[in-house]
C-alpha cells in the first residue's frame, strides 16, 4: 500500500541537499474564510466571522489569488510546492475557483513540482468535483468522525440535522473516482469513549489513512468576549475547558455539588494521605465551595430544573516527601493543595503533584454542559507558593471556581 501525503504535514517543505537543508514555508489558504454550510458543535472557526466587518464577502478575489499563488511559489526554495486549501468549507467556492487555481499555477509547473490538497466536510462533493480532483491529483482530506451515531453527535448542519449520510455519499464518490484521500476524524470527549468502534468502522469502509484530531475548547477571556469569539484561549485559569455549544447557563440559579473524590497516583512513592484525611479534605472543600457560591448560586442538595450539578475529582495525586513541608501544587482552576494535613511530627506533608477534573451538568438530565481539566505548578502563581492549611487552599480554589461559573454564566463581578 503506497504512502499517502498527509494533508497536515510540513516535511515536504524541507529538502536535503549537498549544501545542507533547504527550508521552505508551509501556508494554509482559507479562500472562503470561516463560511461553511455546516454548524459542527466543536468548530472553533465558524465564530471567526465576528472578527470581520459588516458586509464582508470572504471569497478570495482573483487579484489576491493570483498574487498569493505567484508569491508563494516564487519564495519557495524547495523544488516541491504544496498548496493546502481549507475553510470554512472550501468547496462552497465551486469547481470553477479551483480550475482558476490550476490555471494560475500552470506557468510555474516546468520549474517546480506543484501539489494541491483540499480539506472538506464532503457534503458538497459531486461527480464533477471528483473528476476534477482526480484529473489534477488533489489529495483530499474528508471529515468523518466515525459511525453514524458518533459522527452525528457533533457534526450537524444549520438545521440541526446529522450529516453522516451526506458525508458517506461524498466518500463513496471519492472512492469511485479513485481520488487520493484520507479521513480526518475529530476526537471529542464523547467520541473518545469509542476508539475501537471508530477505527473498525473506518477500516471497514475502506479507509486506509486516518488522522485523529483532538478537540480542545477553551473559555474566552474578556477581550475575546468583546470581539465575539466564544472558544478563544484564556488569559489564565484552567488549561483545558469544554463548553457545549448553545449551553444556556442563565437558566441555572442554584448549584448542587457532588462530594469531591480523590485518587492517588498508582505508582506514587509516598502513600501518606490516608482515607480519613481525604474525607476531611472533602468536607473542607464542600465548606469552601458553599462559601464561594454565596450571593449568586445557592447550594442545594436535590436536582431541579434550575440546578447546575458540579462534579469534581482530584486525580493522580502524588504526595510529596512527608518530611518536607511547603511543597505546593496548584490544581486546575487555581486549586492549590499544600501542607494538607498534620502528621505525627506536627508537620504538614506536601502534595508533590495532582490533577483535577470538573464537570458541570444539568442536574435533571445529566447532560454535560461544561468540563475542565488541568494541572498547574505552584510557581506559576506568584504569592501562592505556600499555604498554612488546606482551608486556605480550598478557599482559593473555590474562588477560582466561582470565577469560572461567572464567566460561563455571563456574569461580571
């Protein structure tokens, strides 16, 4: 089976010579900008429309296209020049746009080897498209997350309908016309639970080359919210956040906390955190969380239509050497655990490392609305290198949790 070009690789921009390595540039063209005929739940690029002014056409003009192709080829020191066309959905431009691409590339074909790749959702592919792609040797990346129930979980159109059947029709057309292709499968939290189902399905459909792309969504900072993007990277706080697109946090006026759970790392050298200590920590966390929610989110014990359920687990705990105090780990969303419990010597054993996972769910349906996971080093937070007790640590973390909820709720403090 011959090796296919990887639509995301850049190695072809580097060519070894007797005098060393020629290093070219590798650019991705988005000639339709963020426009797309789908509305995939995890897509970070659709919202980039907010960064443009009113009346933006998005379509790359012929003048810009001509200049881009000429300059991109002329500035490449390598004998091979690869063009990658993405979106949005690049097939919205029609076959004619890419015929013009070939026309503009043709004068350079005697001096350079020119290759084209196209990343598509596959729903607009036709026999005409596939004949063209085959004729001019395009490598096509088609987005397909797995079997129907997996794929349609996130990849829907603007009417909320699943796109699996349309994508499969596009895949069959590529196969029928002998177009070189690979599959780009996005891995979100729900789909990650079915790795073998996804892999076996794709192999069963004759897919020989698969790229798996992890989905990482982030809370926006204040600047991003002003501009419009909702999935921008944060200035601080958690390292990874998922928020369900369209989740309406304004309907949740109360909060219900599950008891926080703790998990020691399996190969932790020190096992000095005892079960009763973890129980004390859990109680202390509940107290701190309730205090932090005061004035905004009453803490309740039963589910309800306006109750947000919060689940927290502190995982991979690797206790520090019990003879050393002052070892600090700042956990996700700013939780710092240090000197957590007095030992027989009257000292507090430190926590060498840990991670935290948090989920925010509708308390009635248990639908996941948001999730966070993070691991931070204490040195990243100046002023929090030491804590006198777990109380301080949980108070600090709970305040950060309150900030997280306020941001998701659209509140400012």
